[in-house]
């Protein structure tokens, strides 16, 4: 069964994108990446050693022949910071792709929409493939797509919260109304059932980090997420049965001989 995630001019065999932060060791991170079956990993540019080759870096534990690196602008609180960080990632040879974050609030890590849209427009003009992290606002998501974003990444719950998908109705509306670019749920997943739910809503992919890295047994959770994303996608494609208030017999009654009174 061939089912790939296509973003811009690239295709990925897995619809799961995983992060690189919060692991107990780089070795554990590498094992989890392998278990997840992901093709793409995201790296926080501002939190990784890019210049001093004498020091250990998480990049040393990512096999770039197997994983596509998606730099991200985590920790940036203005459009200017995010643009500068994306340019740095490209200059050091990471990628011209960027998971764009412009944070507006330190406690919730909700995005600064005005700054996010500004940075998207600038980076798209400079030839970047931009995947902005945003909230679940339909109108703003459309603006990002119109600005040239290669995918739009609405949150399911606050970053790192593990609360699961809290905004099912909003995500359903986004999925129904936005068809020009892929939609990827980014943030909020806590366990495998959350990932399955997001995929059953018809989302093209999921990005997660804390749900795997923070688990008691991260490798097992990475494997669970691999299966959860696959199961959710298959269920979406299969089409669920309608919800009904009353029972419907599992076995058809046509042709059944009933006992006479």
C-alpha cells in the first residue's frame, strides 16, 4: 500500500515527524527515531551546536542519508529573530526548509500571528519551504497558505502539554476548508490514541516530540506512535460508519426463519 506525505517537491514515506529535544541522551534519541519509522526530524536551530566541530552535537546522531532535517525556529519571539535563525540554518547547510515558530507568549507558547505571517512572507520570497506552527484559527491559516506556506501546522493543545487533541471541532473545520496545502497537527499529543484521532480527522501528518521523549519508555512510545499514525490514516481512508443513537443488528435479518407463536 503506497501512501506518502507530499510537501512542496518532496515525498515522505512516513506521516510522522519527530523532534530531537528532551531525550535523556543522544543515543536514546537515535533509537527512538529509528523505532518511529519517521523520515523527517526537526531540529531547534538555536539549541544546537552548529559551528564548533570539536564538541558533541545531536546532529552527529542523525543519519542524514535516512532522515531529512527540518530546522525549526523554536525560542524566537519576533519575526526578525525567526527570519535570522532560518537564514542561519540554511547558511550552515541544514536545509532551506523551516518549521517556523514565532512565539507570542512565554507561558503558553502560543504563536504571535502577526509576526508569524510577516516571517512567512519574507522567507517564502527568499526561497524557503515554510511550515508555520500556528493556532487553530481558520482565517489565519488561510492567510498563511495564501502567503506561500508549504504546509500549515495547527496545534492540538499547547506545546509539550500532553493534553491530547482538545480542539476537535476547530481541526475538523480547518481540514474541511483548507485543501490547497497539507495540514499537520503540531503540539499537544500525549499518547498513541491522540495521534490516531488526529489522523482520523484527515490530517496529513503529525509532528511530536515530548510525547515520545518524555515517556517512561521512549522507544516503545516511538513504536506506538508509528502504528497509531498508520492506523489513523487507514481508518480515515476507509471511512467510518455513521454514529447512531440506537442499535443496528450486526447480522442481517433477511431470510431468517423466525419462530412462530
